[in-house]
């Protein structure tokens, strides 16, 4: 993450990780300060010209940035005194100081690692996760594209020549809402979402993620109580304050999706998987192996998951579901064999089929608008699998964000035909599962919010809906809320060529 500093001589920036000690951040700031600055007199504050909140930097040594509630993009105000002698003369003396917490209580030397470092002009690399992360090839490809949607000259509105351009024929942005609506695209692609964030934020003038002024537009959600609070009180459940408790959660449908389309390389791949149900009447589950490829020709800056094989892990099959253990014994061997053939695990697929009993091959339609499309149990399962397959990206301060892992369901449609549906769960759903906030309920269309316990803090959860007067109202999500707020739908199909 990047922390900003402001002093009487100018503004500075330093990179560090939330887990880094404050002394590490200070070491990266010192070389940027004027040469006559005495490091032993440097103070920091989160308020300008505030003597009451100023702290000598060495009082904060031994504390991580996360403990001090220093976040990505925060601005700290620096004050210092000058000395006539060179800074290097004072750097040879490294003494031991007493660190104190922000509430004034002392910190033991064992906890604080009290040795004050020498502040040399260190050349230590401050590479951040987003600078060193290795993205998928499809992400690198889409990052290199502008995604502009070209338009032809409007014969009625355009008054210029064929080589001219105006508002009626200029290319559209890949996230243009009217274009997406007209094309029947419900969710913008992930890279279109990134383009939108960068066009309106502080990165509008940063051409690439390698620019010095670049600030990653994404950050992972965290709904857990912070383990160590800078206020110095006892950890949860003995104590909690506004600095360590997570913010309230307002659920809303995610406006973008990490993967836009699921393409099955051959109908044989799906038919051979369904044959298990045709023979035994039992359900089955399998992992889909394939690759991620560009889908930009259909969805602006879109991504598709191409499924070339389905592998069924060891499982106990039944008429109403399956049971399996994660991970299974041969999982790593299968992944290695797939990687040797240029494939990777891209998603999971399972059946939910019941014969209608009419003798014509039709099946019962269980999933529809009046029931559910993905049950609360399946959402929890999908969220856990997405957490285990994070998406590496340079657009997040942690170097990863959400997942490209998809979930496919084979069930009956309203016509009694066997149909495939593709889904992902939102980034919020992943974070809520990680924080142990939600669990499946008896009703498949409702997700249950857990109760607060000694090991689990549950923040307030709200969701918005349209009431009987067609007015948007906010309601408390406890104890249950509709699962639709956690689902993102994908298209699916087979290759046309």
C-alpha cells in the first residue's frame, strides 16, 4: 500500500505492507526528506498543526501499520527540526527507546522490538504486491486493449465528413450502460469495471499500473474484527471499539462479473457427465478443467471459461445430492497432469435432476423465479471454492481480488428440458463466508446471518428492496435475507465453429 506524507518542505510517498513495522515505512521516508533533517526530531500526526496528536516516530516503532490503523492512501503530517551537521553523523548512534501505545501505556521491549534502526539512505526495494503479481495471460491481453466500442457514422445526426467524428459516432467506453443494456448484457466485465474506476479516480492520468502516481482502485473486503487494536484495549470479545470493528454491510447486486461466459468445448463433455444420472438416477459433481480466454468480441473486455474436461472427485452419490471431502487424495496429481496439458481448474459443475415420470425424458423444473436459482447451501459452497482459487490482479492493493472460478448447475427448465446454468457469487459473499457471518438456512432461497458469539463478531447487515409502493427501502438482513444479493449470472454455450 502507499502512505502519503506532507511536511513544510513538500509532499512525499512511501510504500509498505500492512504487516510491516512503522520503522520500515520511516526508513523509506527518510531518504526523501531534506538532508539537514534530524531523524530523531521527526513527529507524525493524522491532523495538520495538531500538537496534541503528534507522536515522535520512534514511539511508534514495534507497531505494524495495521495496528496503527494506517491504510492505503492515508495522509500523515510530518514535522521535524533541522541540524547543521550532516544526517549521517547522527546515524551511527542507535540507542534503545521506550515505545508507548497511542493511549499512553508503555509497550514491553519484547513486544515492541525496541532497537531503533540507523536511517541510512537505504535502497531497499519497496515493491508492492500489485507490482510483482503474475496475472493470467488473458488479463495481460485485456489490459493492453482499450476496449472502445466503435460506431458507424450516423446518417441523420452526423453533419461532418467521413473522416470526421462527433458525439453521435465517437467510440463508446466498454462500460457504457446504455450499450450494455441494448445488447442484453446484465453485468459489465471485470476489465470494463476497472476501466470505469480508473477513468473517474486518481488514476485518470496514469496510463499504466506502473506509473508512479498509480493507486490500485480495488481492495479486498474484510468483515473480521482486527486482532490488535491501536487503542490498546483487550481483544474481542473482552473489548471492541470503532477502530477495530468492521463497518456495517449494505448488500447490493454486484454490477460486474469476473467471468462473462462459460463455453463447453464439446457437447460430449456434458453428455458423458449427465450419463451417470441417466444410468443410476443419482446426482453427481465434478470439476471443470480448461482455460480462460478473451470474450471481447461479444462482451466488451470480457472473459470466457472454456471447459474441455470434467473430472469427478471421490464422492458419495444419492438421489437428492452428493457428499465429498475437500481436498481429495489425488487432487494435486490431477492438477499437475492438467497443467502439463495446458489446462487448469476453472469451475465446478453438479446435477440437480429429477425425472418427471411421464416417460418422455422430461425432468422436473425445480429452479425458477418463484423458488430459487442457486440455493443458500450452494452459494456457501461456491464462495468457499472461489476463496480457494483467488484471481491474481495488478489492480488490487493485495495483488488478488475475487476469483474466476465458476459454478454450473444442470437442472430442468420450465419446459421440462435439461438445461445448464452458470453462476458466480459476489466478492461480498466471499468475504462474508471468510468472516463466518452467514450460513445456509432451511429455505434454499434465504441466507441466514449468524449470531454474535465469543469467537465471532457479526456487524450490522442491511439490504435494499422495492416495497409495495415501488419505493426503495432499506431493511435489516437479520436473521435472513434473499440469496439474490449474492449471485452473479453468466451466459453459457457451445462453440459456433
